[in-house]
C-alpha cells in the first residue's frame, strides 16, 4: 500500500520561503515520475511541479522561476523549495505520481501566505 506523507507547510509573509517534503513508502520510488500539486479553496487540484526519474523538471507558469522540485531516491523523498511566495500560492500542497493513475492522496501540508 502506497503512503505519502507531506510536511513543511506553514504561515509566511509575501516574499518568504518554505521547503516542503514528501516521503513515500510502499513503492519503488526511483521508478516513478513525481509531482507536487496544490489545491486552493474552491479550486481544482493542479500540478505545479514535476520531476522525471531522469531528473527532468517541469513547472506551471505560475510558479516557474520561484519553485524548485528535487528528489532523493534513497530516502524515497521529493522536495519543493518555494521562494518569493505570493498570497495566490496559498493552498494545500500534495505530492503524488506526476502521471495517472495516481496513488491515494496523503493528508497534504497547508501553505498560507498572508496578504
């Protein structure tokens, strides 16, 4: 059974930074493209950053240049460094496979940027 555990969220002022972590268990982590998603209240969940097994990254236009995804395969972990945060970045953040079918979602970690 796949388990995803996200952490690292919090409250931050505009312009601030946070680093999110996600640890996955129950999978051959290195074999999967991984992604970070976010869901703001009243909005659909969206993919904001992804990294392939070969290390190729892709970002949504709204976060490109501010967010950096990375992974540590031996630790079964994927990270999201978020800089220059904006109020519109406020959302619950989740990790999962970057492509379908996705695993069951973890509890996510809340990021709130004060406006």
